């Protein structure tokens, strides 16, 4: 998916805000980027990371499922989903996601 330059810049700034602990700003920026490129798996993955950091695991999981529906070959997405599923007590699902991430890495 071709992501417009402005959306890429917002996503980059969102990452910087996330690393700086400014979660509300990070979320606002990545959501803005998604308005410009709603079919970007990377942007949905980025939003999942922000929501996970905020403790909003249900919404983070939903974003990851959307990202994986757009692009299923990203091991990091499967790893993050597995981590969230472990935190939510979904051990069986998490085991499958860890296995899928390993398949993609090998």
C-alpha cells in the first residue's frame, strides 16, 4: 500500500511520541495517518503498539487483527498479538501466534 508522505511523517512522529511516553499524542498522530492510508497494515500495527502501551489490550488486539488481515507475513505483528493474548489469558491463541511468528522468521 502506498502511504502518502504526510501520513508517513505522522507515523514517524507518533513513534517518537510513543518512545517519549506521550501516548495521547502518539495515538492522535497515528490515527491521523490512518485517515490518509486506512489500508496500511504498518499503521494499524503502529496503533496497536500505542494502544498496548496505554493498556487498552482489547482495542490493540483488534488493530492487530486488522493489520494481519491486510498483511499476514509480518512476524512482529504475530509476536505482539501473542503477547497481548497472553496478557488476556488466551494461551492457546498466543501459542499459535508465537508458532506463526517463528515460521515467518525461519
